[in-house]
C-alpha cells in the first residue's frame, strides 16, 4: 500500500487530495483570494486528520509544477518540498496540463487554461498522458490552428487537479521515480513579468 498527499495552488481554484494506491480517497477544493500560503498547511492538516492519516504515513508528496500563477506555483512547490524534507520522503512535481489531460477523453487530448493577456496555456497529450507537443503559451486561435484535426479539446480552470496530480505521481512513484525534493523545478512556460521587463530594459 502506498499513500500520496497532493496539492495544487497554481490557479484561483486550488485543491488537496489523498491518494491510496489507485484510489483518490478524498479531494477538496480550496479558494484563497488573498493567496494560498496562509491556508494551505491548515487545509492539509484538516484533510489528514479527517481520514486518520498521520503525516508520517504519507509515502510521497506531489504538487502542481505549473503553468499557472507564478506565486501559486512557488507556494505549491515550496510546500511539498518542505513536507518531503521534514519527513524524509520524496516529492514529485506534475504539470497542471498533464493532470488536466487525465480528466479528458480521446486518443489525442488538447487541454488548455487561461493564461491571461489574451493568451492560453496549451498542451497536447495521448491517452497514456504522453506529451505529443510541447506545452506553450499562445493566443487561442493560433494554438487551435496547430492542433491535429482529431484532437479532443478540454478547458481547465474550474476542475480541481490535486486528485489527478496524485494519481500521476503514484504511477511514477511505483515505477521507482523518487526524486530529491530539492531537484523539483517550476514549469512556468511563460517568463514572469519581472523577467520580461528586465529583458526589455
């Protein structure tokens, strides 16, 4: 038996989930207009206590690596890194778009989320969640024009992703993927405003 605690704080709708083997035991949606940093650990503690899971019973921690809010991505990865380091467990980062593709159907799954500024984050995956085209940030029409004609398109944003993140992480964990938490990296896809302004200066 393996247990994973997964979280996502990268969009307006966040979530946390407990996964045991192939089953999502529980998944809760979270909203924090002032930011997830002050509330995420309380939500995790409440979720664990509700199911009688000591923190030490969790075998691996998983979190959304992005794309999404830059602050939200950092909060998510910092949280799972801290939990993993405190317990001596591994941590696995999963793309939000790949997690969204788990909710989609069809042999070719084109998934997207609002990236603001008139653009979307988009990715294309097969039914095994393998990447078919690199994740991009682009205007919607340009991205749609690049898709295979038989792709099934699905929008994210109001779908909690922690359960899907945990299920994907469980597959990797069982295959022997046990990365050092310090090695986890963000999947921003688009550079931050600070980087863009610095490049333009």
